C-alpha cells in the first residue's frame, strides 16, 4: 500500500473515531457492521473501555484476525459475531461501518434508523452500487 493511501485510510479511521467519541456515552453498545479485520471497531473498543463494541462480519478469516488483534491489546469490551448484518437483531446505540461494500452501507444506515441508533459510515465500492429489491437509487 502506498504511503498516500495509508495516510488517507488513517485519516478516515481518525475521523470516524472522532465522531463516535463525541457521541458515545458510558454503557453504550456500538456495532461495527461489515467490520472486516476490525480496524475501526478495535480502535473504538480501545478508546471507549466503558462501552461494549460488537464486530459483525461474514468472513471468518477477517474475524479471526480481528480477534487476534483485540486479544493482543487485552480488550475485554469487544465481541465478535460471524453473520450477515441482517441477522443481527440486538439492541445498540451507535452503528458504524467503514467501507461496507456496495449497497451494504445503505443497509447499515437502514438498520440503524430502524433501531433509532446513531450512525457513522464511510462508504466504498461505488462501482458496485446498483438498484436492488431493497434499495433503489437515487433515493427520493
């Protein structure tokens, strides 16, 4: 990865974490949807030890890497669930997603709205966005 790209990714993480830190209260449950290797959720768990952080990811290897990283940091306020996000029905206060692919960002936002939760997202994969049975673009 180029230095410029790494810097942009670090800036994205910093900005998302900053917003979550400004919104979170002790005892909040924060869900990192489409968490991948846990880059966002692990930082949030480290910065907010009084909150519960749940990483939701459908790829087992990504969650294994995230769990290993969190174990190395000794985090005790973080949980891992391997599932598609629509299967998560737990209560939460804040939903986050960094680079949830294609329509997944819209699904995260929709899930957060249904739960009346705050949300912080940074989408990606604009090339994969298309009309689906769940969402049509542009939204009106």
